[in-house]
């Protein structure tokens, strides 16, 4: 609360709510300490994972299996897992599924949301109610499997994209953002002779970068982290994405063989597991800082009226 606000409040004897009062030095200190502790608790496990992936064999043995700061860091574990074996192949599969799936989902979401946001669209209410019904009645595992099987998508990459191509929540968010665009802009473009496709590409989409960036990130994280559908629909292990390999070798503790990784000798198993874990985390985590500025505006779309 500013000085002028406090002076006015004292002059007119206005009761200031507790959350608007200026925090004391002790309060600021406690907040700073709490923030440092929380950040340390979040960063510490990741530093252990990163340090172990870079540590040589002897330091891992001396550290009891985990190393926070390696004295002689080496990239041997990363060289091995990315040398063309099962991990490298699964990483390429995950990257392909994430890029193609995110692009396809974003296009379908924008098309459906734009159609549902226009008041003159025929059948808007039934389609919207049908889509919102998926929030309440989610398909079970067996019906989903039978549908994928009847469509002939088993053991194909399309089985990881088509069943989750649209997310009802993301469609609702994008639709709310489109509805907030002034009708005068769209009417002016329509008077100038622009069609719906031109209005969408030249007016609506350039004004919707914030929500599109957030929704694209949601889709990308979903596709990158997919593993259950891969286990359910893919029987060929050569088509498995990175998360399934991560589950097999890190969580279930299966041993990585030199043949599977395409090398002659192997670094310590702890280094290999942590290297796979870092490779699975870093790509998506690296995208967040570039899209952070869009989060507040994109996530709060439709939450504030007026």
C-alpha cells in the first residue's frame, strides 16, 4: 500500500483490509526464507539427478549411488544413451509424436473453438453440450481399445495422437478467448469482403497468441509424457516413446544392456538412468521460460468478467 493511500485512509478513517497493509520487515524476511527453502526443496532433487548423470563410476560408488556435485564430470552416460540405441530411437519417436500431435491438436482445437464462438453457427449448442459431456462421461479402457482396434490404429503412431486429438477443456478456453474479441473487428472485416477463413487467419489468430501458446504447451506436455496409451496400443517395442523406456529402465529397474544401447561398454547404471531422466525432463522444461509471459493472460481467459 502506497504512502498516499495510507495518508488518505488515516484522514478519512477508512479501515484497511489486512491483506492491503504493508508487510513488516519480519514478514518480508519470513517470506524470503520460505521462498528460499521451497526453491531448495524443488531444485535439490534435480541437482542430484543431474550430478549423478555426470559423475564417473568411482564417485558414484563413493557417494553411495548418488552424487550432488561431481568433481570430475563426464558426458559418457549421455554419449552412450544417445549413440543410436533404444533410448535415442525412443527420443526421436517422442519428438515426432509431440510435434505432429501438438500441431494437429492445435489446428483442430482452433477450428472447433472458432466455429463454436460464432453466434450464427448452426448446431453450436448441441455440439458444445456433446463436447462438455466428455467431462462427466470419460470412456473406459476397454471401449477405447475396441474403438482404436476397429479403426485399425493398433501398433501405429496414430494410436498415440488420434484418441487424444482434442481436449474439451482446451477447446472451452480457446472459445472463451475468441468470444472476447470485439465483434466490431469481425464485422468490419466482413464488410470489407473477408470470409471466415481470412477473418480467422488475419484477425482472430494474431490476437490470440497468448492463449494459443498456453494451449500448445498443454498439448505438447501431454504428448511428450504419454506412456499409458503406448503400453496399451503399441506391442512393438521399437515404436515405444521415451516415457515408456524411462518407466522400464528407471522406475521398474530393468538393466540396460550394451546391445540395446548399441555400445561395447557401459557406464554405471545409475548414470545411465539419471541421463535418461534428464533427457526426458529438459526439452519440455526448457520451453516454459519462453512461454511464461503468456501464462497469466492465457490461463485466466474468461475468469474475469467486465
